[in-house]
C-alpha cells in the first residue's frame, strides 16, 4: 500500500502512515454501505483479541494511543473494571470481516511493430 500523503510504501493493513502520520483510507467490506460504522473487533490491527484495534477504527484514532490509555486504566484508577471491560468487549463484539483486497490494474502488454 502507498501512503496517500507522502507516497511511501507502508503495510497493507496500516491505518496511519509510519513516516508522515497521515490517516489512510480503508476499503469498506463488501455488502456494507460506505457511511455506516460498526463497532467490531479488528482482524488487521490486533495484538490480543482486536478489541483496542476495533475501538480505534470506530473512533478514528491511533490504536497505540488507545492501547496505552487502556493499560493505564487497567493499572491505576480502576484495574478490575478495565480488565473486565476488555474481556466483556472480547466476548460481545463481533469480529470484523477480512478486508477485500483492491485489484491491481492489469499490466500493459507490449505492442509489436513488425509487419508481416
């Protein structure tokens, strides 16, 4: 995948560019209208179960920031509620379908200039 802002190569599943930080557009799954957002566990941005990746996609923010907030909430203010909340979200949130790959354009075939 190529970043839409700086035109550098990044991983296909990236939500943000590694170099410039620009948000990348993600193709919507088949059968879903383009304007509808659903809260689902991520299949491409996951470390454990995809819960933080799903919340990050839904709220359109970086998943690393959301993971740090969740870990801090699990350690400091309310450890029991944050851990139980993650487990409940893991059980309740459906898993998102795999993204549909965008077809690459067919390479041009060279034309022969010889005459018979």
